[in-house]
């Protein structure tokens, strides 16, 4: 499809998007888990 700088940019962009989605997924799970654990005894989570 592309060549040279265009192909390099596409690969870099793809890796960046994948890394962002991967890290946001795990960070959101961590924060949600901490929030639920912290507010477990309050009876109302939201």
C-alpha cells in the first residue's frame, strides 16, 4: 500500500493506537476495582 515514510507513519500510528487502548482498558479496570473495593460497605456504589 504505502512505502517509505508513509508506511513507517502507519505502523507507528497503529502501534500507538493499540498501546493506548490496551493501557486504558487495564487502567479503567484498576480504578473501577479500587472504587468498588473502597465503597463495598456503603451499599450504594454510584
